[in-house]
């Protein structure tokens, strides 16, 4: 009788405690490692794990960005978990805009090396959830296959001694990390192309593309040797290293968007990454080595080539050359997404700034973070690597005619 009363009392006490915190289906969400996204979490009454992403913010602006996902779930093996990502209400170019519609898949990995895509679902407007089953006691989750500073360091060490490679330090980030320019090919080459990756930290595709392209060029077959005799590629492989290290989404640690304000000289205090790149470009041009083409690699939910249309006859000629480049991409890579509308302008982006200030044909190339339309496959690093390999041919075709 006594134990029945005790049980009844326990139930009664439980019923009164309306503000009780629910049991957590996860033991912990680990964000202690390189490139992990800053976040905090709680659990909803129905057991959904609510992951509150932390925004990074722009200087002298209320622009803010979240949407980078990279963390390690720790929970019992076999447990089914539903996660919901909060704080997707970014402010972009001074306008509110949710990125919820662009997060159609995440990737998961038990070891942080081998990743599997998992589609997300939406229980309502602006909401993104994913349901996962723990294959072991820990599981990495990411927005796209991560490419960390340590991945770049390992890659540069592997290629550093190759006779066709030169790596120079051109400056430092806000936090003092070295910024490298990687050159592949002959300095006397007729055609020069400049590539930049990772201005925005959440967007790793550009790094995978760079690896694919450079490894293809160093394969030492007849085709690669012929390419390297006629072309040189110069690459700033990770513009926003500080942001990548701390798992940020868009801005550098000075609160600068490294793909904005390219219509004016960069502020060396807040954007030393852009100031270093400008100094390097000016020196190259003075030495008679102006790149004929520049591409800035990004990720988004669309995957288009962003072609700007500056006014005047030079703008028309620029557009014609870039449209031909788009044709080369369609012919030699899996690219099918097309380019921006005929009215598209973005004067502060690197695409337009390099043309206006340095006389270089330039474009922003976005990679769809969810889906590779040309392959009808989920977006994964292996496809970005093959794009980089095939970009060699696309560039060859472009320069052969221009
Ligand atoms: Zn971007």
C-alpha cells in the first residue's frame, strides 16, 4: 500500500512541474574542433533537438549570416534523432532573407572523412529538419563536405616540391594566418587565369574544385604538360581562413564580406585578406602578368555563373567573352545551371570589381550545395573534384579562341 501511495505522489508531483526540461535524446553536441559551427541547443517537448546557429555579422551594417553546419552528435547507437536548425533568418545586402529554402540536404559521417547525403524536410514555412539514426555513438553532420585548414595544409605539403608548383605567402588574415598564392604552370605562359576560393567560409566546393584542377595538372601526362606550357593558373585557395577555422558562415573576423566593396581599395585594417590580394594583383600586372580571366568560387542553392553587365561597349565585349566561357563550361564540365539574368549587376563583387579596377574578365561561379543537375546526383566533394579536373579542358577551349 505504501509503495502505491509513493507512486501516486510521484505522478502528482510530475504533473505539477509544468516547466520541466525534457529528457535529452543527445548526450552532447561537440563543437570543439576545427571548422565546427558555433551553436547552442535545446530539446522541444516532442523530443526534436533544436540547434540554434550563431550568426556572424558585418561591420557598419546589420547584415548577418548563419547557415554553416558542422558538428558532432553524441547519442546512443541506433537512436533516431530529429534535428531542427534555427536562426536561418539572414540579412543579406540589407534585406531580410531566410536561407531555409536552400538547405535541402546535409551530409553525415561516422569518421569525418566518408560522407553520405541525407535529405532535409520542412514541417512549415522557414523551418528545416533532418531525421537521422545514430550508426554509432558519434556522428558528424555538415552542410556540405567540409574542407578545413588542415586539409589545405596537407594538400599544399603534397604538391609543394613539384617543379611546376610555386607557393608564395602574400599577406596575413585578421588573426595573422598566412595567405598563400599557389601558381601552377610556366611564368612565361601566354594565358593566365586567377582563381579564388572560400571568400565565404561555409562554402567548401571551391576548395574541392581547386584540388581536382591542380591534381589533374600535376598528373604529368602529355595533355597536362602541354597545358602547363601554354597556361598558368594562380590560386588564392582559402581567402577567409579565420572564418573557416572558427566555422563561420560569411564574414571575415573584421566583419567584412570578402566578396563586397571590390569597387574601391580594400581597407587593410578590416579586410587584410582583400588588401593582400589587391597588392599581389597590382604587382602581377606591373610585371606584365595580368590574368586574362578570374573566377571566384562559391556555394549557394542555385549553382549559376554570375555574369555582370557593366555599361558601355567594353561591358558588351566583356559579356560576349564571358558568355563564350559559359559555353566552354557547358561543353567540357557537368555545368548546366546557366548564368544570371540580363539585368544582373553587382558592382561590389569581385566579378565586377576586377574588371572595373584591374581590367580582368571575372565572374562568380556558384556551386549548388544540394544537387548536381548535370549528373542528377547529390552534391558531394567527388563531383566538385571532377568539375575541377574538367575545368582544365574548359579553360583550354576558352583561351584557344580568345
Ligand atoms: Zn559565397
